[in-house]
């Protein structure tokens, strides 16, 4: 078990920022850690890395307790915080040499060059950090997290400030790293999470509200799907209600409908037969499972 969180608690006055949460992450897993602003994501990550102390519970990294073996666990963690701390007056290689020295990296020159290539900093490596764009500054922070070849990566908004091309590149870096490392990362870009992760943890108001694979989350209740149908003509709701295996149907505008069902293929077949029988023209017909965005909204909506 690379990361083990048990009954983790953090209070700020009367507010419970993190409320007795528990989860674990195995080696080789890339897990998305999601939640709205103020949900407790960054606070949890800081407690895992040992940057702030917890008020209750325990965190283990690679079978060592963060509370009692803080230095040992920090050696095994690469951490990119949301507020990426950098020395703007230092050159890229100079800064990475400084970080490598802190971690007592052997063959630091080789490690620096390999890390620069991994995160795509080769063309910018001879510049001062202060001269870099926000996206390349983010890459420097990621390089600093990787320089000592840690077993666990904690990445808080790793694609923040990157353009679409850079996001794709960093996505591939994270996927590659996840083959032999444990990666826990947060992001507000849900498409990124879907592209990288197989498993998602969602936290809201300090509590974990979901912890499952993407495929299981997207199945929804009883493997429910939504069939979207749009006709060229207006079609009466009562006509569609006659179809079998419908759990719910929503009239969008008289010619478009959302049909909730656990049997999407049967519904699609019935809709085609209905259109042929009644001389109706189908403009579009598609089925979809619950999107991560819809799941996120339903689990974190204010109540």
C-alpha cells in the first residue's frame, strides 16, 4: 500500500476542513482527487506529504507513518503544490541542482537532464525561471517533484496554466509515471481526470462522497443510461411513454427527449421502429452513460 489514510481529521477553529476520511492508493494507480473549492483537497494533500499536521487519524506512505517518520516519508514523495514555489532569479538547471542537493541525489547532473527531458523543458533549460511562461514554470515545479525519483507523486493542479498542447504533453508524462509510481492528483479539468485516471475520489465539505472506478461511477444507479432522441417533427410525450423499459423520460422541447433506462439498446431499437411506423424523421439518436461532470455536480451540489 503506497498511501494509506485512516480517519484523517483537520480542524480550523469550529470548521472541519477534513472530517475523518479514509482511503488507500496502491502502487501503479493514478487516482484523481476531486472536489469544489474549499472541499479539503489541498489540506488532505498537505497532510499526506507532512507539510501540515493532522488533528486526528493517521497517514502512511510506503508503510511508514508520516507523523513519526516525516523525513523518511518525504524522501519517498514528490510534491507539486497548487501554489508552485519557485526562485525566479535562479536558472532552471541551477534550481533543479539545488533541489537535487536537498534530496542528496546521486549522479545529479544525469538526473537533472533526464528530468528536464521528461517534462519537456529542454528548450527553456538555459533561462531564468522568472523569464518563463506560467506553463513552463509549472513544468519546473513538476521537474522538482520528480528529481529524486520518488515512489509517490502528489500533484495539486499539475496542469494549471498550461495551454491545450502542453496539457496533453503533461497528461502523457503523468500516465507514463503512473506505470511504476503511485500518483494522486487533483484537477478542476474533469476531462483530464477522465483521460488519465481509472479511479476517482470525490471530497465535499471535508467528507468523501465517492471513491470508485470511473466505469462504476459512470454506470450510475442500476447501470442507468440516458438515450437522447431528436425528431424533425413534434412528437407527443404520451407516444414515447408507450415504449417498454423506460425508467423516466424528459421532454426537452417537444421534438427532443431524454430517456433514462437500464436497457439503452432496446430503447434505441424501439425508437427506430416507432419512427418507421409513424413516418417520423430522426435527426439524432445517441446514448450516454453519466458523465464525470454530471456525477461531480450531483455529489457536490449545495443542499
